[in-house]
């Protein structure tokens, strides 16, 4: 690999101890550290004359990086892309939904290829399905006291304030808290196989900050079906059998003596609550969707769902004012340049139907936006109905201002026998 042709660089020389290869795409030198006496890092070693004798090839496990051909066998043993042993809580597709319910035909034309009559028919179905739904959600915009000083600091401008509102403090400092990070796709996560949960019989609170599209459905099924259902089966066992099989009763008595639990319920709650910030409905998938029964009850199916989830992006891809209304300039929002980019990974997946250019002539930008919101509302209502059927009291509400994030709807759910927590001003 030869070094790039001379280009006007932002700096004449690479930083000391850094690679001398100029990355044309990024308009800067590579920032990787080099070995003593070398000019190039391992990735760009082919650019150095003294390394020309050794050939670098694409890694067969992950073509995004290269490796010396004569060191391939050694590299494959330690490559981060190698298949690793599956943990006990990995069960293939446990939260995925049934494969025989993937009813979407193999070939569906894009929205931009639909005739005006076909599109009007879809929109008519959508509006009929949304009749009676409350499109005006309740505002529940709150902030943690830990952020109050920073939010009220006059030194912070609009951008900094917006950034603070979008953040969640991930640094937990309670001395007695135990944290465990699981690196696994939610689609394959079996919560009741996690040692800490299965041993201690702990109730779970599901919190999701922007679980894009189908990830929300996978998470709901993981909590409500995989974990809660298995725990409820256990609760239905005879008391004598439960005492014989585990130490739950002894643990409860111990907690009571310590004063940590004044009233021990006869039946503990596997899932104590669910809080999920919803987003990216255009990435939903019929197979994984938990609201299929709701759609079918409305006379809708996989085909309508497919087009509704694509049209849902119309709510956030049109024309809107820039950050916090500070400018009167109207700009087109493109996914990879959106204000929510730090929270939504596009994954380089392009959806041409969602662009403003594919806007049907008979729809204005404002009409398109309203239709997108109806699509989101209908998809979310299916999730609400699902949770109700599973014994929860769900609700949809706004948790932040749309000027902070256009994806500002929160799904919450509590078990039916639970009382909502008291709120203080």
C-alpha cells in the first residue's frame, strides 16, 4: 500500500511517535502509535519501504482490518472478531418471536414506487386504525436534582444545555451496589439464566434509553415473557416444594429481621417496572414486533406494518428548525446528521423511501409529518396492548421537549397490583 499523493495538509508533519500515513478521507495523518524506529503503524506498514517484503491481507473474520499473512494463524486465535464461548444466559432467538409468523412477501415495492391510489389506500387504513387513539400525550418532563446546577449554569449555552438533557449518568457510586455488564444481543438474552438474578430471585426494572426499533420489542419480550413468565411458573409451585428447592423463604425472613423489607408480599414481582425511551420505528420488524395481535384485530397485517414502519420516519426526517429554536433557518434533517446522532447509530443502512425527495406530490411536508406520527402512535399502541395483556399498566408520555429530541416519547409500565410511586414537586 503506497502513501497517499501529496495533499494540502492541516499540518506538515505527523505527531511525534505517530504513524506517517496520511488518511486522505479524513484529511489528517493516522494517529496510531508506531513501534520504535518505524514510520508507519501496523495497519499502514505496507507504505514503508522496509516492510514491502511482508504482505498484509484482510482478516477473514473481520475484513475491516488487515493482518500480516505470515502471522494469520496467530492472529485468528486472539482476534476480537473470533467466535467466543456462549454464556449460559445465551439462548438463540429466545426473544425473537416465531419464525412462522414472518408473513411479509419477499418482494415489496418501495413507498416511492407505490401509485397515488395505493398510497392513499394505505393512509386511509392508517387513519381508520388510529381512530379513538389519544394522539396528545401527557407531558412528564422531569430532571434529576444532580443536573439542576449544571442546567441552570449561565455559562452553559443552548448546545451544552441540550447535551446535558440528553445524557444519563452512568457512574453509580453507591458502595453497596453490585454492577455486572453483559455483552449480548437482547434477542438471545435469557434473564433467568443470569446467576445473580436466578440465585437471589431479584425483581427487575427494565430501563432502555433509545432502544432503536425492534430492540424495544426484543427487550419487552425478554422482560415480560422470558423472565416474568418463568418466575410466575415458579411462584405457582406448592410452598413445600419451593422451600425444598431453594432458600427463598429463608432469605425473605432474613431481610425482614434486618428491617430491609417491612412487608414481604406472598408473591414477589419478577418485573417491578419498565421504562423505555422509544425511537427509530422505521427499524421495527414484523417478526419481532410484540403487537401483532393488535394489528390483526384491526384487520391489518405484515404488509401494512411494513409500510407503516417505513412511513414512521416521516415524523422526523422532514423540514424543521435547528437547535432549540435558536435559528430561524429551516433545514432538512438527514439521519446521519441529526441532533440525535450520538444516540442513534445509522449502521450505514439507507432508507431511500424516507427522504423528502420521495414525498408524494399530493402530500405537504406537514401532512407527511402528521402521518409519520400516526404510524409511530399505532406501532406503540400495539406495545401498550401487549403489556396490558401481560398484566401491566402501561402508558405513553412525553419525557422531553421535541426541541431537545424529536424522539421524545417514553413507554412506562407497572405491574397491575403495584401502586404508582408518589411524586414530589
